[in-house]
C-alpha cells in the first residue's frame, strides 16, 4: 500500500455520527494485504471518530488552521494507538515495545480512546460533555474484559504522547504582519483586514525538521515576462465580470473555496469505505493525509511570511506602478471572490499574502499522501464541498483534482499561477519527506 517512488505533482449520538461517516456505494477489494492480527478489522468506529474530530475541531480556528492542527493531532494519535496493537508499521510517537499492548486488544477501544482524549484536551470546555457521551456509547458496544482495557490503554498512551509532543508548539502564537506599501509588497485588501493565521508559519511541524525546510523559488520578478503573463491571465480569467471564464470554471473556483479538513477527510472516509480498508489501514491513511496537510500549511505560511507578496487584486489595481509595461492597471478591478458573488458563506480575497497558495500546499500534501498510500495516482475520488450551491466533483486521478485546484485559484482571482504551482510542489515535498522518515512497514 505504501510507495516511496517519485510521483507527479500533480454532540450527536454515536449512531448518527456513524451513519454520516459511512459512505454509500459498492465495496471493492482493498489495494493491498489486509491486517489480520487485530481483534477488530472493520473501519466503522474509525470513520465515525474521524467525522467527530472534523466536527468538534471547527471551533479551533480562526480560519482553517486550528482545525487542521487539531485533526492532525487526533489522527496521529489514533494511528499510534492502532499501530500499538497491530505493530505493522513504524510508530509516530509511541514506544510500542515499551507499551507492550496485548495483540488481542480492541482496536475500536484504542481508536475511540485516542481520539476522545486528544479532543477533550483541545476543544472548548462546553464541547467536552458531547465527546464524553460519544465515547461512552462507543465503549458500551465493546465487551468488557482484557481486550477493551488493553485497547483503552493503547489509546490513552497515544493521546498522552501526542499532547506532550504538541505542548507549546506555537499554536495561536503572537504574530505581527508586515504591511508593505511598495510594488510587490503585500498589504490588506478591505474588508478582510490582516492575517489571523501568521502564527502557522512558525508552528512546530508534525513531520518536517523545521517550518522553513521547504523554501519555494519565490514569486516572479515584477518586470519579467512571466509575471506579465500571469498578471494578465488572472486579470482576465479571475475578474468578477470575466467574459472568458466558463460557467464550469466559475463553479469550480467557488467549490474549492472551503475548509481543507472537510474536503480531504471526507475523501479519505469514502476511500476507506469504498476500498474496504480495515481499521489499521484506514488509520494509517488518515494519519498520512492529515499530518501531510498540517505540515503543508506550516511550510506554506512560513513561505508566505518570507515572501510577503501582493495579491492579484492589489497588483492589478496598482498595475501602473510595477515597472512592467505589459501590465496595465485597473483601479476598479474586482475578483470573482467578491462579496457580491452569490454563495454561502460569502467570498472574499483571503487576508494574507499571495505566495505560495495555501490550498495548493495543503491539498498537494493531502492528495500526494493519498497517492503514496495507494501507490498509484489512478484513484477515483468524489469531493463534496460545503459551499452552497455546490454539487460534488469527481476525478479519475488524484492529480486531476490537484490540477483543478491550481486552476481554480486563478479563476477565482485570488492567486497568480506560480503561487498555486509552487504551493503544490511544497505539499509534494512534505510527502516525499514523510515517505522517507515515517509510516514504514516493520516487517
């Protein structure tokens, strides 16, 4: 299931949660050998707790990144808890030998305990009772005895290791944005204000050695032909009143402007169900996707803070000041991502620098991690966005989805193409690093 070859860039009741987590559709063979050494191999509890984590980490924003960090913590701990029972792959944080969990331990108890214990430590206090109720309902479905108690022990140890590892990691740390005034320098675009997420660029990574490990090659020089080409592309295709952007391109641009945690965890749950992955395999997939996405965000914001490059809306409105004769300014230009575009929630130009694209980094990490897990790009996926209105979008290859995301940020008028492409490259580099250093088979 795991490949290290180079790849193209390319409170609710438990029953309710479980029903929502299980995707409909035909079941096909798993993409590799099933794990057989665990007491429970189905993925129902795994998917239910992943959905619970997705829902309960929403208040951890200010935008998407508190949620990205939170669900990475949950899925990293769940992986370690399950792997402490199965012992088929390298652990993430837990010393499996020292813990010495009974191999007959309940994987479901391990999953629920790891997820619950991480979540109750990081969510607002008024959310704890709901989590406690879901946890009690999960354990009530597991027979009392050594298997349950050993699963609980594995989950508690994994959660404790994760919480210790993330203590003082820079979450919501102080950050002062650098507001420029000259050509190429980022400055706020009313009415969105300044970046609430600058702290992400200094947060301790989950996988990388440092937040600045993967530096992008940077934005194009303002006087270059390539800058002019990308400037005129986004000016024309990303305009609120564009006559060249097709209806489907408009739909796609709006569709992808949604929290990555929901997009990629929904995809992963569907793949776990559709490919009949067991709890061990599914836990590894969820950990790979979420840890790569989290480090993609960290690397991205470190680069954003480093380059501090202006957004297209600023660049186009002030185009006559950039020293490039091929970039004609338009002080009245507005992007498709204008509050007047009819969608829920409302659209706006994001309040942080252009380069690189956050969606490119995070989605590149999530999709390349999925490709790594399955060992192929040819994985059919259907993505559901919380944008309204937004129909699901399906792709025959993971790289097709990433390509559309790269295009969609231009169609939305919020990124130069180089920012999108280099963001995807950063996500890919995070996964290549992960492949070399994490989640390797022990056999």
